[in-house]
C-alpha cells in the first residue's frame, strides 16, 4: 500500500475569535459530506453569543472543548451541555437555533456541518445532546461521530463517516487505519506540532490524497487534532445563505420552511 500523501494545506481564514477552516465554497466541495468547519477561540467571558439563526439541509455537530453551552431551538427545546460533550442538530427541512457560552473559562471549540442525503435534507428537524461522560473514548481517540475500534458514537447519522478528536503526548505516535469505504480524509491540528506524511502541521488543516489507507501521526509537543474520513457525498452542493441541499427544489423547500418558522 502506498504511503499517504497530502494534496493541500490551509490555515483557514480568521474573523475575530472564529477561524473558518473550510466552507462549501472552497474545500467543503472536495471534502463533502464534511462541508464547513469553524474553530472558536476566545478569552473567558468574551466569546460571542450566537443569536437565533436558521439552517436547512445539513446536520451540525458542536464540540465545546473548554466551556458549557445553553442551546435553544425554534421548536422550544432548551438544553445545557457541559464542556467535552456533543451537540448534534439535524436541521432537516428547516430550524432556527441559538447558543450561549456559559461561565468565565476560555472558550475553545468546533462546529462542523455535514451535507445530508435526499432522504434527510428536508426531514423533520431534531437536536440531541451527549454529555461528556457518554462520549465514547478509545485510547487517545474521542469518537465524535462514527466509530474507532470498539468505540461507537450513539449518533445514528445517515453517513458513512468518522469524525475523531485525538490527543497525543510529546513523542507519541498513532496510526489511523482509514476504512476501505472512506476514500477521503483530512486533519486539523489544533494544538502542538503534528508530523504526518512528511509535513509538520501547526494550527493547520491538511487534505490527504484519495485512498490514504493507514495514516501515522507523530506529536512534537503535546498535540490535539481533529480527523475526518468518509465515503464521498455523491450529490452536488446547492447553497443558500444558511443551507446546503442536493437540488434547487430541496433548497427552495428549506427556504420556505425557514421563513415560516422565523422566531419573533
């Protein structure tokens, strides 16, 4: 099996406390079903409040590293999630939501969007919250979606995808056996220097060539990184201002539903 290679790297685009690592207009087209990734980093008590805003056609997964969240949807659902937990929201045919960081600790966390297949892009929306003690862990790997080893996410997503948070000590190496059904893979090094495929990543994302197979990572300093791999989303990305769908007709249904649900 050929050694994995990296085809592109990016530090993303920073806007205040938010780093837009990739979006549907750039690498998200190549990495679909992973279509959007934000990394949030702000001082304690100084983070943004995300007021009511809509989505349709996607699922969002929020992973707060250093803060608790209060989350509210236009369906009237209000939940609190502790740091290290997972918020999974299926926007489906349309939903509004908002989130507020709680506490005074430093704010660090990620939100990713997944493009949904036609069977789910206009379905009834829902939100679920997995508290940190229920998030599966296997060795250095926290399973945010999909599986690794015997650890499997409780999220029943309509995707063949793994989304993992990996923490390595200085000098520690770890090899990811990318599943045969996952031709695409990418990584975002959030902390420390991460050596992989002949590159050293420092707060950067890298995309691997198709069919990377086994990927070995080496930590230079204590490291933490996101890793995603998946079967390709075989549909086009039809974009709205807050939505991603597979066809103009599906997008129009989502836009109409969002307008009907708009909170006062």
